[in-house]
C-alpha cells in the first residue's frame, strides 16, 4: 500500500516548487522585484539562523541585510541548474554569520593588541597619552587613517575594508600592522622621556 499526500497538500507543494523555479529565473535574469520576493519568503529564516548563532538581534538584522545584498551582488554566480534558490541563499547567510563571528574575534584581537600597545596609564585615562595617540593617528597618511577608522570604529573585517576602499587585502593588513607598530613605538618613546 502506497501512502500519498492529500491532493490539496500535493497541489500546494507543486505550486511552491513552481513559484520557486519562477522566482529563481526572475532573480537570475536580474529582476529587482525578485529580491523583494526572496526577502519576503526567506528573511525570517535567515534572521532566525543569525540570532541563534550570534545571540544578538542587532547583529542578526545586519547579517540578514548583508545576506540579501550579497545575494543580489553575486547573482551572476547563481546557477538555475544548481541548488534551489533558498538553499543557495542559506549558504550565503551562513557565510555572513561566519563573517560576523570572525569580526567579533578580530575585534577582540585588536582590543588585546591595543592593550598591549597602550600602557596601563592610558587605560587609566592619562590625558597626555590619549592626546599623543590622537595626534599620531592624525599624522598617519590618509589611507592608513581610513583603514584604522574602519577597523576600530566600524569593526569591519580586513576583507570588508578592502572592498569598501577598493584596496588590496594585503595593503589593508600592512596599514593596520604598520600603524599599530608606529603607535606602540611613539608611546614607548613618550614613556621613556617622561
């Protein structure tokens, strides 16, 4: 004896598959209204995955937005004969979630690096050291200053900084490394002379 789905349920499932196929075709063709339909259909799933993984609603909202922006900007990589559109979108969401975890880790590392660079007196609000750091940052070349600002104040990943500034990834990393080294050297010299 074969068990089959009731006719109504089977009809709804076939309609959903047809709708997804049509939506995927529209999306692959660059139809902007397809992104809204995708968002309406899958944003709750993406958001739920992000909240469960990150435990932060603000970050989850950001991941959800980045997922759909990434999907749209990389739509040329979507293949109609490949994974279903929803599965492809979830894969992008998982990458954006991983990026958010990486950003947290990087922020913690930068904070530790900054603590290693900045003596305890600065942590205790030594105004002269704070002014020295601000002055040194202001003297950095514009590219290095922009990279540091994006890394520390906007908490962007190296790759995100590279994308935003149109700068090679290695250059971004070099700017951060050289700038932190310069700050440490200046602070150490300042403490030796004071």
